[in-house]
């Protein structure tokens, strides 16, 4: 588990608890469809056991290499935004 940063550009290994975007907007819960509807409605997209466990944490269910971990925001005018998570250097995946 790498809660403090990401090891890859995808950041799919990220298990941290960040709930704000790069600009400071609060993340929408993944198990909610308001204010933004989305297709990531079950835990198969996430490392957590249930969609409720994902809460509103920054994740990368779309495998977007350009943004890394991201989230839908609670701001009705901003659908999604990347999260500012540092990339850890010098650590190898096993």
C-alpha cells in the first residue's frame, strides 16, 4: 500500500485518503451520482472491497495516464479534476 504518493504515472496503486482536487475542490463520493453522473459504480474499478469503501478518495478508475488519480467534484460546475499527489521516486514495484 502506498498512501503517501504514487509510484507510476497511472497511480492505480494509490490507496491514500486525499479527498480534494488539485485546486482544492471537494471530491464527490464514488457511490453517488450527484452532482455528476458517472460509470464507475462498482468496486471492480477500485482497489477497495466495496464501492462504499472508496468513499470520495482520489483514484484513477479510468486509467488516465495524463491525470493520474482524480475525482469527480462536488462543484456542479466542475465535473472532474486531478488530485495533487506526489510521485515517489526510487521505489520499485514488486
